[in-house]
C-alpha cells in the first residue's frame, strides 16, 4: 500500500510528530491508533487494505496519526494531573496544528471523518463529541468511553472533559452542538466475545446516555464470537465503509 509520510514539529507537544497519508483525495479521515499504538499500525494490521478501493477511487483519504498514550492514558503510575495535561497538549496538537495540515493536503475545508479501534475508538469518540464543528462522521470500533477505566477514582476538570459518558450525561439539552450532532453520522460497534466485556458495558452505558438526551447514533452489537482483535475490526471497518460510502465499484 503506497503512502506519504510527514513529520512536523508540534509547538504544543514540543516534539516532532509523524503521520501517514493514504489515498489522494476524497473524504479526509483521521485515524487514531489503538492503545500505545503508532501511525503505521493501521497499515501493518491490513486495515488500509480493506479501504483500498475507496482510497484508489478518490472517495477516501486516511491520515493515520501517532499516539502518546504511554505518557497519558496508559501511564497509570504517573501523576494523574500531569497525565491529563499532557493529553490536552496532544488534543491541541491534533485540533489546532494537524487538522490545518490535513486540510492543506486534502485540498478542501470539508469536515473530517474520524475512526479508530479500541483506544482509537475512545479517542475518536472523544474528539468527535468535543468538536463536532470539525468532524461530521464517527466510526468507533470497540471503544471505551469513561476516563475512570484509566484514571480510577481521580477526577478533575480535564479528566471530566475527556470522559464522554460523564460530560454527555450532563450535556444541556439546548446546547448548539445538538444541531451538529443531528447533522452528523455516528456509528459505534462492539463485539460480545473475548476481551470485549469492558467495551460492551461502556457502549451500552453511552447508548443509554444518548437515548436519554435524544441524540441519534447507530449502536451496533456484533455476535458472541466477535472478539476484541484486528481480524474482526478489519471486517467491521470494511462493512461500515460500505454503509457510509456505498459500493466502491459503482
């Protein structure tokens, strides 16, 4: 699979950040890696192969970014405030630096699609819900949506800001984001097999919050044989690309 690779310095992170680009035009899609993952994982696990027809025909353009989870969400022994402050620096890198580069490369100002598996599904959901002015399509596969899974009982303003179940539970019904959510497409998929227990519980919880708030999204629960692993995510990714963009051969 051919790609372009870019490295640029982030003033928010004070370090170089690398990402890969697949495809030449079409809907720009930001891809978050799974926990502690990297920008090359989506290709290494054959996820880009699933999207090949959409990439080749100009329907879709993937931008696969790097994570700093080892400094933030995964660093359970670190100072929780420092961890979440570092995450916010990464959040600002994505929203205030990288997205400008994506628009320049893509050649359009259209809103982005955002996706990811496991921790990538968690990040994609959080970014989408916080900034529906930047994103209009969400495909979250096997995500978890409560910061408590990583921060335990610790809670502060920034942890709250990155815990979708918590902040959506308190989402005011007259918030202007309601219209943005309504005009967007949100898909949440999770299996019911091995290693999906926490993600399944979290997805049901988020669905209940959405239903209480009158926010429409597609929550899709796959079978008891569907595990938390790349072979199933490849199948799900291909299926939902077809739902979003249609048959790439037509």
